[in-house]
C-alpha cells in the first residue's frame, strides 16, 4: 500500500518533501503510548501546487518490547492526512 502511494505521488509530480513539526507522546502504560506527529507537505517546486503547503497530524500507537512482544508501531490513524491532501489537491494518495 505505501509503495503504491509513493509511486502515485511521484507520478503526479507532487514530490515527497515533508517536514515534521509538533510531536506529542502520551504514555498509557509502561509499554504503550499514543504519538501524534504533525507534518507539513511541501509540493515539488515544479508542480502545479508549488508553494501551497498543507499540514496534517497522524496518530500512531506504539508498543515497547515486553515479555514475548517485540517493540513496534501497532497502528496509524491517517484520516487527517487523507482529508488534508484531498482538500489541498482534490485527489487522494492512490488517485
């Protein structure tokens, strides 16, 4: 899925330039946390949307290593990302 999104964005000419802004981490137990990362997408200088950056926040669930469980990202909520891109461009990642 991610590979298809990246290929779609590259094909569209939007580029892949994003920067990370605010990061908020809320621990829910000794081994889990919710992380909110705010990104700003910078369309490629030669794209039709050059200079029309947009911002979105994704929510990630993280679990630390514990007995029998490897550390890693358990989920991501990307609604804001999808909606922000659609509002800015009229398209979704996979379009």
